[in-house]
C-alpha cells in the first residue's frame, strides 16, 4: 500500500528545510498514518491506513 490515507486521500507533501543562513534543501512531509480496523456494512472487518487528523474528525462526527 502507498503512504496515502484511505479515506481522505491525503499523501506526502514536498517542501524545503531552511537553515539559519537561508540555505534551502528539499525534504518530505509524510502523513501521520495509523492502521485502523473498520467494520464494513456486511459485518466483516478490514484494516486500512488512515491519517491521524482524519481519525480525529471521524471521532468528532460519531459522537
């Protein structure tokens, strides 16, 4: 599986690491993924990769 959220589709972003002398080198900001077990409509369970920010949102909406 790729490093991508299964619900929102969030993936890595590319940016720069900037030093005090303002030198810029490329770097990658990876998504904070968690493996979560979800229950499907037919009662079976499946493990999916979900971003931590998405989990927070899902827990807020399920209350």
